[in-house]
C-alpha cells in the first residue's frame, strides 16, 4: 500500500514570521499585552491539520539540532490529530535507547499506535560534537544497531539484559501497559554498505533520495534483508513544486530561484508529477516523503490536486519509463 508523508518545517516557513526572535513588546498604550498569540507551534499544528484534512498518511518532524525538537513536535501533532501518523526524527547519540523507548511507549499509548521513528545516524562532525556526540565513522552504525536492538528488547521483554560497546542494560524492560502497543515503525536512510546493512537488520522503511540509483539499491537492500530473514519497504524523499500546468510550475520555479530559494526537485503539472510518482511506485517505492514550501498552502495544494490522481490505478507508469513532462532539478 502506498503512503504519502508531508515534511514539517522545524525551522519555520520562510518569511512567515513563525521562527526567530520574539516580537517586540507592544507600546505602552496597548492594553492587550499578550505577546506571541500565534507562534511556531501554532504554525506546525496548521501544517499537520492540513495534512490530515487532505488525506496525507503521515507527517515527518526531522531531527534538526538547529530547529524545534522533533519528538516534542511529533507529540503535539499526534495529540491534535486522529488518523495522521507522526514520524519523529531521532539521533542515537542524544538519548539512551531505554529512555527513547519509554517516551515512545507513552506516545504510542495516547496516539493509538501512530508513532514512527526516523533515525539520523550520520551527522556532520561539527554538528554531532555540538550535541555532545564524538562517535565517528563506522562506529555510528554500530551504535545505531545497539540503540535499536536495545529499544526493541526492553519494549518486548520485562527483564532484558544487554551488554554492548556503547550501551548496557541490566534486567530492564517494560511491563503492561507500556508494552501493550507495537514498537514504532523504523525509517532509515543512506546508501553506504553500513547503512544498507543496518536497514536490513532493523528498518521497516528505507528512504532513498531523488537521484540515488534506485533500482540497484532496492535490489541490494532486498537481498540483504532476505539474508536476515526480513523484508523492508522502500521510500523516497521528493521535493515537489506542482501546479495546474507545467508552464505555471516552471514560472514559479523561476520566481523562487530569482528570490534565492533553492528549486524543488520535481517541477511540473499535477498530472505529470503524479505520473513520475507512479513510475517510482512501479519500481517498488511505497512511501513518499514530500517536501513543499510554503508548507500550509502547498500541503493543501498537493492534497487537493495531486493525491487524488495517485489514488487511481492508471497513474502508474511502466517501471522503466517516466511519461509526461515533469522535470527534476
């Protein structure tokens, strides 16, 4: 089953004013002294609400050391929605696996099991060190493996012990009611040998980027997962700029480029973008993580005009072709 996930703006939405220093205090003659009546979390809630109204399956709060805390954002999203899945970005060096699992068990309980994890394993070294993380190279993947092993272990056993290089647990584990909900689905990324091996052991969804050698990577990861006795679903991150026709989309891309905004990865009409996505689906991709700004407006646009085209079977292109005129930047 194909699912569509929208990305949340952890650092705000351009010039909207929802991120940055607090507003200046009102002048003395203003009697209503309530500052910040509309803040960044109100805006994030609007994006999440838009995603649920128009039929997205989930929303991703990326792990972003310079933005809002992803688990907090996801918890607010889950609390304010009834059907939307929340995908929380996590970094294995920021919290212990037991604490991450405990927080997630509570989130699963009050959201009805709608929480996913997306691990960020590789960070820029300077960013990682600023988070107190000095693990480097292949050890990052070894630590992520331990992190996921322990998190799943304490979730599923009421007396769990593990002794590893990076984490140790002695007679830990959750009992009812914390263990009553399923463990979060795990989303992983990357194309290195270590990344693919980690996904083969732990991922429920492996998310590739536009421009990756998709067919070769899917075949490679599928074989590794099969050797581990598992199956992995495949995802794709797609920055999208879609409009009624290709000319309108191209003109908007030019306007944004002139204003200094990086172009979207996939630009074209709704029909052509749907056609390209259908082609990716025919090649085995089942999870699409869409990025589109400004977030509230574009979430409504994509939900109202693009998603209905993807709900019909005739949008799927043949695996080796992409019809239409949507183009990739």
